[in-house]
C-alpha cells in the first residue's frame, strides 16, 4: 500500500502550545504525517518538520531567500517573512500568482 503524502499546519496559541509542540508533534510523527508546520504568532516563529527515512521529524529551514518549499506542493513557495508582515498582501499579486499556478497545471 502506497503511503499518503500529507501535511498539517498548526497556528500555536498560549492555550495550545503544549499540545502543538509536544502531543500533536508526536501523534503526527507516529501517524506518518509527512510534514508538520507550526506558526507561532506570539514569537513570530515558523517551524517546519518533514519525516526522514527513519520515520522521525527532521527540522526543515527556509532557503537563502527566506522561502520555504515542499515536494508535497510542487511549485509552491512560501515567503516566510511575509507570514509575519503587518502589511496587507497585494491582491493583484496574489491573483497573478494563482493564475500562473493554474496555467502550469496539465
């Protein structure tokens, strides 16, 4: 049986920190969730984990441009600093990005 490639994204709050960083981390790892992303608005820290060949999460880091990408979403690039930007995103830029991704699809 082929394994599913999955990921979970959690927004950490004071109330959920213990659960997100410890309980869910271990549950998702044991369940074989391929990637686990945590975004902590209080500290503005983004954490990315990917299962390694031993079935354990290995921390992943943004590239030299500060962007994170995953093989689970080919063509998707997350500019991590923009996650924490106080400036609203440019809607025309977002529309152009989505349009380009849709045009790339077979």
